[in-house]
């Protein structure tokens, strides 16, 4: 499946995708880093497919890995997990849910398998806002012969979001639609006049002002919050904005993968070595 959503399957210099490799290739590749994409299966307004998060995260993972690989990193991209936590979208049909506890078990099992094959640097690339993996990292800390890192890709561009997009996006809005236009435009539904077959993604305000202001949180029942599951206006999305976003993600994250691949796991990993006694310091 992933192969169909890679940026260019014919391109020569690409990081290995495990699901397209054979045993001889796996034995020869000896990767240092595993990149594990996490998507979701859920509705995205009326215009984007249920696989949107998965297709996006596969595309981002491959671009990051390709760029890092060309800069010398040794990475393998694992098959994406196509399901995430969807309890709050249960009011819509076929939003397929994995409980946080199930995802914790999946991440633990993946990490154990990878560590058994000698891969001790594991990057979880999450593309679904309903997944909250930081508690998983805390729970598994110290239990694995591997180091887990987490990237929620949509948080990486938060500081420049307004420079690319016109309106705040919660779900299936301008950002996600722009990314879809850049990565899989053929699966975006349009009305007869060529406009997106989507509503305007308006959200129903909560009766409690403190919730609307973000001071108080809850797990939002999406069928009450939205009309067709879209939260955020998608109608100003463009493929160009999507490409800007992709370029920025690669620019910001590929160097990390290169550094991670080259790093040595010692007793201070991932922190810098302290100066040994007698070594010169910048103040000397
Ligand atoms: Zn999404």
C-alpha cells in the first residue's frame, strides 16, 4: 500500500521500505534507525478519504527518510499502522478505534522486535491528533533495549503555521487538505462546479467558556462538535501550501535522522558527553 503514496516510486535514491524488501536486502542494509509511521482510519469532512492521516504520514516518512538517506543516514521505514484512537469519533460510521492501551502494546511489541534485530533507535512518526504517545514513552522508559523518539509532525510547524495557512486547522481543514492536494489529489472529492465537496468545517461552541478558551479540556464528541467531522475550513487549501509544508518538515526533521543514525549509544545517550577532568573547555 505504502508504495502507492510515495513521492516517486521510480526515484533511485530512496530509503528502504521494509514491506518492499527481501531477506537478502534486509541482511545487507543493516539500518541504525527505524521510522514507524502511525496513521488513522476516520472520516475527514466530505471531501477527504478515511485513509488521509495514513497516506499523509507515509508520504512524510518516505520524504524524511529519503532525504536523510542521501545525507548518509541508515534508515528503514516500517509499514504504517493504519489505525489510531478514535473514541471521540465513534458517532461517525467506520471510524476504526484502537484504544490507547492497545497502541501501547503495539508500540512495545514493535520496539522489542526491532531491538531483537539490533535496531535500538526507533522514531515514532505520528500523524493522528487522537494518538497521545508521550505517556507511552514514559511507560516504556527503561523497559526496552532501544530508545524511543516521538514526532507529532503537525506540531513541528506550529511556529510558522500562520505564514503558510490562512486559517487555523483542527481536522480536515486547510492544512490537511493542502497536504492531500500535494500528495493524493486524485482521492479528493469535488462538487460538479469543481469546488471541494466539503462543508466549511464550522465547530459548535461548547456551553462552557473555559472549554472554548482551552483552560479546561475534554475528549470532544466529534459528532456534536462538527457537522460532517470536519473542524476547520478547507476551501482555501492549495497544493502549493501542501508542498511548502512538506519541504519545511523535511528541512527540520531530516537532519535529526542523520544525527540520530550517526550517534553512538553510550551511557549518556542522548545527551552530550560531559568534559572529562583535565579536558580543555571553551572557557580555558
Ligand atoms: Zn487527519
